[in-house]
C-alpha cells in the first residue's frame, strides 16, 4: 500500500474460475521470461524421446534376424547380430540417461519459477496473514513446498510419457499390422477375415483393461487428495509442538499434546486404509493385465504360426510389436496412480490459487499521508457487532498517544485496522506510508515480537537489511535496552526465537525501534512481559532518542501514561483526552 491512494479491497473483481483452470496453472512458465531456455530443454527431451523410440523400432527388426539366425544355426550372423545389439543397447542407455538428466533439470527450473511466483503471491498485501486469520485454508506451506514440486514433476512425466506413447503406437502399429496379416475364419457358415487382426486384438485388450482399472480404482484421486491434507495437518501440529515446547512443558501438557498428535495421526491411518484398499484393487487389476499380456500375443499369433505363415523370428518380432502397441494403448492403466496424484495436486493448487486471488471485502478507504487521520471510522467484530472506537481523530508527527480501554474492548483491533490487517471496518483512514528507499514511516511492535533465526543482527534489524546498519549502532541500542549481554553475540547464528525469553524479545523489539527510527511507532502491549522499572527505562529511551516520532501505545499499566501527551479511549467511554501535564512531568 505504497501508492498515494489505496482503494478499498472490496472494489476488486472476484477471481475468475478460468484464471484458475488446470491450463492456467501449467501455461505461465512456458510463456515467462524463462520460456526460451525451458522450450529448448523441452525440445531436447522430445528429440531424445523420439530417438529412443527409433532405437526400439530397430531392436524390433533385430529380433526377427536374431531368432532366425538361431533357428538356422547361422553362427556368423549370430555374432554379427550380437554386435549390432550391443551398439543399439549402448545408444539406448546413453539417450535414456541424457533424457532423464535434462528432464530433471527442466523439472527443477519449472518448480523454482513456480515457487518464486507463488511465494510472491502468498506474501503480497499480507495475504499470508489473511489466510491464517480467517482459517479458510489449510497448509499453504505444503502447497508451496510439495504441491508445486509435484505439479512440475508429474506434469512433465505424464505429458512426455504420453508423447512417447503416441509416437511408439504409430511406429509399431504399422509393423504389427503388416506382420500379423489377415486372419481368416468361418463364422456361422460364412467366411470372414480380419486384416491386421493383431492390431485390433491389442487395442481391444487395452481398452477393456483401462475400463476395468477405472471401475475398480476410481476413488483413488479423492483419497490421495485427503491424504496430502491430513499428512500436512499432522506435520504442522508437530512443528507447533516443537516451537512452543517451553510453554507446553510449563503446563505439563505433553500428555494432551500426545493425545492430539495421535488423533491427527488417526486421520492419516483411516485415510491410508482407503489408499491401501484402492491401491490393492489397482495393483490386482494391473498385475492380471500385465501378466496376461506376456502370453496373450503368443496365443493370438499361434494359429498362423503353426500354419507355417511365418518363422520363429517373425513370431518374436510380432510379439514385441504387440507388446509395444498394447503398452501404448495401456498408457492410462500404467499411469493411473500418477494421474490420480497429479489430479489431487492440481485440485489443491487450483484452490490455493483461487484463495490467493480472492479480494478482501472492506469498506475502509485507505490513503497515504504525513499523519494518522480517521474520518467516520467504524470497526466491527467478524460477526458484525460494532466496537466502540472514536470515529474521528488525528495523530500528528511527534505526538504521543495512549490507547486505553477495558480488556477485550478492541484496542489491538484498532491497531490492526491502522495497519491494514483488519477488513471489518468502514470509513476513511490516512496512514503514513513511505516509498521504497525512503526512511521508515511506520513500525508496529506487537505483544509477541517476531524474532527470525540467523544472526542476532539480522533479528535486530528486521525487517530491514542488516547490512544497512553498522555494528557500533546495533551494539548501542542493545545496551540502551538492557541487552548488553548479547552485544558480543551480534553475529552469532542461533534459533533466537527459542533462546530469548519473552521479556528479552520485547526489549529486542524496542532496540529495533531505536535502530530503525520510524516516524510513527505503534506499540501493542509491547511491555507486558517487563517489570515497571525496565518499562520506564525503555519508554524514556524512546522519548529521548526519537523526539520527532509519533508514539501510539496500547497498554494497561497506568505508569505508561506519563510518557504520552494524548489519550484515545476505546470501549464504553470511547473518546479523546489530553495527558500533556503528565507527559511534561515525565520528560
């Protein structure tokens, strides 16, 4: 929201379903800035696939010569054909290896591009916060980390395998048609013949098999979709357990957390039984189909072979051609499990994409300016019940305001509204917004301060780049906020969010404010874990070092009032007041 005027989110158009189709998920990469390299890699993979099919055709021809040489006891031909096979096999191995290598490189390039795009969409305009706040969508992290990988991997695998299958079919169907010849027979006293009968046998065999597979395994897509969700739910529960280990230990909550984890895993177990059931059906049908395919072409070709229509070499070549055509026609059967996983992934990503593009309905009109100004402001709870907040107020640079009110009256919600994070509001609100590269205009310090892992300096300078601040200045603000014990650890890499106590995190957030020097500083119960003396020391540091910054505090303790010049009351006595005398005494 860096523009001069920011329109209400409710004015945006609703997302179009066509924008979240399967093609809409797949197409953008191939028309992006990466398109030239991606298309070149794809073309190379396709060429290698075609070359592999050509080698397979040559091997099919080799079969007839090889088995005929064995039947005729032609040893010189036998040795020559072994050499030919060695050359063909080496070519096949080299091209197959190169094809997989290039395809994996293309797959990762696609995944990396998708990850960059979806991360940007997830993080833009606080969308990540909205999804968590409204609890309307589960596990966006899994969509980005796993589903995007699966989309790139399975889309390439299925499409390239389908292409190879089509080329294989047309390459071998002619061979099979010519070799199988015409089957003549008598039906109800009438002479009948079927030209290229082995082709029709292979097609019918594959079609019947595909129909059976679909009938017995049709629910696999739905259970795969659920499996991805319940697995992610279980993983998130364990991550939260690890992140909140100390609080849970104080409550001696290991037993109840274990029970919750077992319930979550029970959902995995229940759905896995469904996966097992459908997979069992799929494997049973696929195994019967595959094993029958080993002997079926021999049985179909036996009448003409025993009639002396062709040699053993032709029989073996015909058997191989039948297998190639049958396998090509069985692409759906052989790819069913991958198709089921791919379809579940696409459904999840389509839902994710739709949620990312959903506009947030709000009647609040936001604009940028040099002050905080509300006009006709109305703030409500999610259920529509209004909160008692002043409708009109203005906060000028350098002023210090204390937001007061009973617990639960909406003080923190008012700050969320000012930050643009609360959609249940109406009216007009002007907020200080600096353009990129300018001094920071607004900084919000929540009650629970976020401390990223990495260097302590990175955590101190967050969300700015640590390289923009020198170590001496960082050390000074740490000392000013009673964190002198950590000065020597400024470049130590640790899980600081786990190491620092709640009080230390709040002191670090004050040090962050002193370092970043925002024009407007919002504090939401930012000293709730501190003792009174430390709280006073930190506020005195703010008043002394940021004399031109506006300070807006949400606090319950009366001792904080002396550091503020104005009062903004929320709740039954909503309104504005003056604390100038107390502030003067504090200074």
